[in-house]
């Protein structure tokens, strides 16, 4: 797994081998990613699907999508890109930078 500079992973995120988190991406709490879990950009008129990567500066939340099986339709995990990191996100996440700069453990 690769987590590029400035990425922020929220509480209880799970990221396994075969996944690349782009620079400045924000994963909200409970996002679970493997190389096969789809990351779906739902910000445009049509969904764009990624596998094994989160684009730089994407804001990602956990989601589900339906899948048909012989026994019925069930919801499978996915991750949804619901926006793109903005200056307001940078300001909220800047506390991490200050803690690192002054080598403070919390």
C-alpha cells in the first residue's frame, strides 16, 4: 500500500495491500479499501470507477452498491468520492501539521 504526502485517513479506516492513496486525499471514518473494492467518483453526471487507487485530493466516504446473486440482490461495500479537497479542508487538517512540526504526541 502507498499513502502519498498530505493524505488524511479518518478513524477506523482500513487500507490493505494493492491500494494507492493519492496526495492530499481525505478518507472519512470507516472507509475500507482493498485492491478490489471499487472507488466510485459520483461528483459528475456519470460515475467513474477506480480500483486500487484514490485520486489525489479526493474526499472519500464509505458506501454500498447493489449486486445481483442467484439468491437475491445484496449490498456490497464500495467507497464514494463525494468531492475534492478544498482550502477549508486544509485548514481543518492543519492541526496535524503543527503537531508534527513540534513533535508533539497526542
